[in-house]
């Protein structure tokens, strides 16, 4: 008990007590030592007092003893009376008889029997000295020790006081020193620690000086406090951060102990559930806000899922997190006011680093708004679906109407095109046939040329109208074919040259020398663009020239440039002219144009992989240039145009011509009969089937659009007949629908040719399909072999040839024709020369004339 009390005492009191005890012990030790010393020194001090008296008596009584004179001895002994300390003195003789005795008191102080050995014998208050004398006598002296004892006590008292004073001084000094160097700092440290502990004030520090252990203890304390304060600051910041999050987050955050007791409840949770944190902290969840029914159901579900019984309590929320499984579920919470709130609750286990679960955190989110929004959305969606269905129905109706209209338009265009092409087929067909006839007179030949070129121009116009409608509906399609560049350019320049010359303009085509024989491109589109640019150039040029340049810009890229010296275009209007229906310049010239040509052309060129660029200066002229992407091809598909076909080698072949239009049949009959073919005619598909079976033709030319049974169906049925399955069929169609080509080929046709039929192409196809070899003759009037021609001609005199050269340079065909007439009149031998010139002039072959004149200059 005393020990416990002692332990509970302050360090200072302990120190005082320790010092007190130490002083006490020191004092006791000193006193004991002193007493011992006094005790040990008593004998010698008694001896010091008694020995002189004993000496005096022994010397004085020497004779008396010898003579056993007791009187004398008594006298001598009585002298001792001078010292009251001597209590008794006795001299005994050798035989033990007492010789003399002196005593100041009645009772004896001498020990009995008397000792016979020299020495001092100490009693409590007396000391007895035994000293032998001569003749074996003994002197006994007894001395009172009271005086000596009193002296001893006095000395002891003085000593004790001195020791006590000394010890007290030393103890107090020690206490002060210890107080200053140890107790003071330690109790300050202890107070500071208490301060820190009670006020959680980590800013407290202690003053330290020196380098001893206490100072080091203080320094260590300060350093420890620095660290603690840093940690404390960090912790405070973290807690502030955490608090801010917890208070402001939209999620309700509820944390619990492992047994489900609520340990924290943030503001959002308060708002969500209507309880304050104080009301729920320390309580057990889910008792407070969960629907027991719901909890029980989920418990059953979990028990089944996890394969072990989950009690319908807090375990329902912790079962999955305890197994490291996610726990997220929609619940219906019951607020404090009894209202129900749909929430999403996800629960996570809080674990220490070693995996021990220290609690759970539940995150809840109010789903009320989301549910409302979902309902709203669902309603909107339903509404929308309804509207969409309604609109879709409307749109379907509209689409059907539009499709019907579109179909009607396409059908109308196809029909119109067919209607226009059919007569054109007749016109162009006979123009071509008649042109083959060498007996036709030169005037008529020229007229036929004009008919043919105008027909072709008309055909191009029909194509343009169709294209415009296709571009508008986005249904433009392209057909790539191998184009013989020379023939293609001649076709284009023939048409434009005619118009240019009619206006008195010079026209030339300047192909680059490195052009390939053929290119692979959409011939019709390319021609269409070139014709548009060239006719514009002629139209907007009053004097000077129009030049078409063709060249190469890459392995499979070519340029075409149309240059004129016409009225030009104002800088501001350069882009405008490509807009549909835009025409610029004076009104007079706008007549006869629609303002669509350039818009279509640009579109087409873009499809061909390029673009049209224009450079122009008002009053000076314009250059329209474009490039196209086109692979070069070296094999010309078409027949050599300078050769005229007159027949074919081998047995006679039979051709079945199927067409409901008599003129179309007539054109083909007139083309093929002179070449040695037997012809069978059919007016529709049904007839074609019958005739094909009965006559077994070597080839069938099948029109597509026919009454009763069309060409596509007839082709299809013909292919079903084993005997006719292999007969070559060439489909011919005036229809504008390119889909027809695919349909026909699918039905079984071997080739497809559009109407009006290009006769050279038709013959080429026939030769390929029947493996025919043509018998040809050079076209004499157009033979390029100038040397051979010159042999046949008789040339007029040199002066006339100079004149011809001059006229050829001006390029005026009317002048050339007049010149030819004049020369023919000079001499009949010049007839052939004149006829050749007339043919060239009528064909507007200005270059050929110039070349001819140049070659025969003297
Ligand atoms: P149009 O049918 O009127 O010729 P285009 O689209 O072909 O329609 O041309 C549009 C306009 O561009 C023309 O009306 C004319 O004003 C201008 N234009 C076209 N080519 C030339 C040219 N070579 N020189 C001057 N103006 C031209």
C-alpha cells in the first residue's frame, strides 16, 4: 500500500523522500560509527585518567607493600580523594589479603572475585584498573565513568547536530540541483505531455538546453511533436476533404461496423431518409429503414445463389461483400415520415491490409427522379413510336407516290427516247448505208454526211436530256469501253468542224504525238462534254479559231483543252457559268442555249475523275480545260475505217432480224444483204421463236421493245431450246435504260448494242460471234496513201497549186469548192483532182486539204 502510494507520488516528492532516507541513513551510520569509536576509545581514555594515579600509588606504596604497612598504604590511597572520579582503590597482597582500601561510597564497585591479571575491566558506569605491584601485590582502581560518558554524550550531541546540519545542507543543495537539472525539465515535459494529451494541442514544445539525457529527452519530445503535428495537419486536411465529400456528395453514404451498427451517416443520407445522423448512429441497420419483406425475399434469393443460409438481417447486405462479390441492388427505403423512396444501394466491405473486415460502406442513390425520367422517357418513346409509325406510314405513302412518279418519269423518258431514237435509227442507218455506196454522187455524199452528222447531233441531244434527268435523280451510270482515240476525235471534230466552218471559223484538232491508240473511258460522256465545250466555243466566237488540244498528263490521265478566240467571259462570271440555267453575256447569244451544258459537263467530268477549269479574258477568248482518268488501251475494237467491207469468206450465213419497226429491219437488211447474208425477218418475240426453230439462223439480231413478246423474254426462251442454245444473239435497243443491257445479257444475249446502231460496231460484233473474216476493199476516196492517190491524179499547173495552198491556209471551204469547179472547167483531165478536192471540202477536211496542197507544192 505504502509502495503504491509511493509510486503514485510525484517525482519531486519521491526525490525528497529518497534524499531524506539517504540523509537519515547517513546520519545513522555516522552516529553508529561515532558510538563505536567512543566505545572503543573509552578504555584508553579511562586508562589515560587512571594510569597516572595507579603509577603514583604503586610508587608511593612500594615500601608500605613491602612492609605490609596498611596505614601507609591507606594514607597513600586516601590521596586519591583529590579526584572524585576515583570511586574505589584497594591494594591486595600476594595472598589476597587486603592491605588498604579507599572508597567514596559504601558498596564496592570492584568485581568479585578480583581479577589477578593486569588490565582494564569496563562495566556500565565503572572502569576497574588492575595493576600488579611488587611482591605480587595488586592495586585495584575503580573509576566512575559518568564524567567520561557525559563528555561522550556532549561530543555526540555536537557531532549529531553537525552531521544533521551538514546532511540537511547537502540534501537541500542536492535537491535544488536535481530539481533544476532533472525534476524541473521532467515535470515541465510531463505537464506539456498532459497539456498535449488533454487539449490535443500538438503545437506545445519544451525549452531545452544542454546535451544531457534530459535535454535529449526534451529534444526528442519536440521532434516527436513536430512529426505528430505534421501527421496531425495531414490528417486534419484529409478529414476536411473527407467531410466535405461526405457532406456534399449526392450519394447517401452510410458506414457500419462489421455487425451492422451505423457508425456514420452523411447529409445526403439524412436528406434521403429523413433521420439525423445522431438518431441513427449506434443503431442497427437494416431495422431502421429497410422493408423487412424485401430483406426476407433477398435473403432467400441470396441463400439460393450462395448455397448457404443467409439470415434476413444485416447479413443480407454483407454476404456478397464478405465474399468479395459486388453487392448492388435497387431497394425501396422507408423514410422516417413513412414515405417510400426507390434507391440504388451498393455495399462494399472495408478491409485492413491483412484483409480483416473492419466495417461496411453503403452508397445509396435516390432513384425517384430517374424512375420518373424513365417513365417520362417510356411515355415519350411510346408516343414517339406512335408518331414514327404514323410518319413512316405517311412516308411510305409519299415514297410510293414518289417512286411511282419517278417510275412514270423514267418510263416516260425511256419511252420518249425510244420514240425519238427509232426514226433516228432509220435516218442514221440509211445515211451510213448510202455513204458506203461509192456510186453516190459527191454532192449527195456531202448531203448524206450532213444528214448523218445532224442525226448524230440529235442523238447526242437526246442523250443530254436523259443525262440531265439522271443527274437530277442521281442515277447517272457509266459504261467503260475501249475507245479508238483517232476515230473518236474524228467523230467529234467532224460535227464541230462543220459548224465552225459555217461560221467562217478556223477549226483544228491537235492531238499530242504521244497519245495511245485507244483509251478506256465512257465514250458517250466524253463525247458529250467535248461536244458541249466545242459547240460553246464555236457559238461564242465570231472570228478567229477554235482549237481542240488533247494530251497526256500521266500514264492514265489525259487532258482536253478547247481554246477559242471568242468573246470571252467576265472574270466575275467565271464560276457562275457552271451553275445550272446560268447564262452570261449578251442576250442575243443566250438564245438557242439552255444554260445546262456546262453544269452537266462539269458533273460528268467529275464522274470521269477530273474537273473543268476555265481561263478567259473578255474580248480575247477562253480556254476550257479538263482532265480525265482513263487507262490506255492498245487494241482498237473497231474496224479500220479506211477499209470498206464488201463480203466475207466462207459459206453463206443466215441472220434472223427481229424488230417490230419495219424501217429498223429495212436498215439492217440493206446493210447485211449486200455483204452476202441470208436474212429472215420476225416482227416480235413469238415469231422469232418459231422462225429460229424452222430456219436455224447463224445469228439473231434481237430488238428488245416489241409487242406480244419482247426481246428479253424471247432470248430467254431461245436459250431453253437445246438446238438454239448456242446461236449468237445480239440485242439491239433504243431504250434509254442501261439496266436493259444487264437484263439482256442475263437473259442470254451475247452482246448488246444501243440504237441508233453504229454499223462498224455491229459488223465487228457479228464477225467476232460468227468467226467471220471480212473481205474488204480500200475506201478509195478517203485513202490516206497520198502517194498512191497522187499517181492517179493529174495535177493542175504550179500556179494553181500555189493558189490551192493559199486557199487551204485560209480554210474557207466555199472558196475551195469554187476553186475545184474552176480547175475542172480548165481541162477534163483535172476531173479526178477536182473531185478529190470537192470530197475533201464537202467533208470539211481542212487539214487534209492543206496537207494535200502542201505535199504537191511545186
Ligand atoms: P448554254 O446552253 O447557254 O451554252 P452552257 O452551260 O453550256 O449553256 O454555258 C453557260 C454560259 O457560259 C453560256 O451561256 C455563256 O454565257 C458562257 N460560255 C460558255 N462557253 C463559253 C465560251 N467558250 N466563250 C464565252 N462564253 C461561254
